[in-house]
C-alpha cells in the first residue's frame, strides 16, 4: 500500500501484522502503534509516538521523528535517518527472544532511554558535531535516567557528561560492537550510508548500574 500526500493523519499502520505501507508525506502521531510484524517506510518526517508499544516489524523514516519514539516498544526495529525528539526509547523492554532496536542517524533530545528496561538504542550522531549546540554531543540532558536494563550506544568523539547514577559509561569494546553491527549494517543499507564510515569511529556504551540504584527505595530486611 502507498499513501500519497500524507498530511498529519494519525494511527497509520496500527497493530498491522504483515504487509508493507509506504508513506509519502508527513504522518501524524502514533504511526505504527502496536505494530506486530508489518513494515512501514516514510519518505518524509514523522510526528510523535512512532512505534508506541510496538511488538514486531520495522519502521523506516527517511527524515526526522518527534517525541516519545518507540515508547514502551517490545520488539522490532525503528530506523530514523535524521534526528529524534525527547524521550526516545522511554520504557523500552525485552523478553526472551524479543529485543527491540532503535537507531537514530542524527541526534536526539533529552531523556533518551528514560526508564529503559531492555533492548538496544543506538545514536550515530552523523553530522551532529556541526550542529548548532554547545558541545556537539548527539544526545540531550538526562540520558538513561532510571535505566535498569538494555544498552545505549552513542557514536561521538566528545566526552559524555552529567550522566545519572543509574548508568555506567564505557568505550564500546569489540564485543559490544559485534552486538550492534548487524543492525547498523541494515540501517546503512536502508539509507545508502557507508557502514565503514560509521563503524570506524568511537562509540560509548551505557549500561545499567548493577549495584541496584533503587535500593534506597525499599525497606531493608
């Protein structure tokens, strides 16, 4: 199915189990909400809540995406060639063989991976060092706040600062990079990007602090 001249229509592809939808234009909120196996490709930008509670399938956006991308996402893949807004990947989770993946080609706003419980988020920061912000880092403030599962990968030569206590930051190892290489390869194929150009640079990986940052919330035995 091809949707031409899309201009803000909401709920496109909700709960779709199979098939392919191509959207030419700008879909409205909740594109691919509860998606369960289909493929949605957007030749343009998308608005808020793309892939809300998505279970399976793939969403490919050739422009930018709004806030709350992949909210409570449980499976499948979301690829955004450009930038994304606030609270990307909030409440993402994984279970058994279900492992959701979000890859952002540009930069994202604040609260990336807030309360992350599982899955992979990758921010490639392509051209972000030329972006008109104070430090060129491709993520906003409060990255990984409340994170207790999953991993966040950030491609940048800059130092990450002001990370919350729930997060442990390391330079990604060879083993870490192997975990995301297949997904980045598919992302680069979709958008005709040179994967060698992307993979040669430094990535940070953020993981949850295993020392249980929430222990102060519970009564001691």
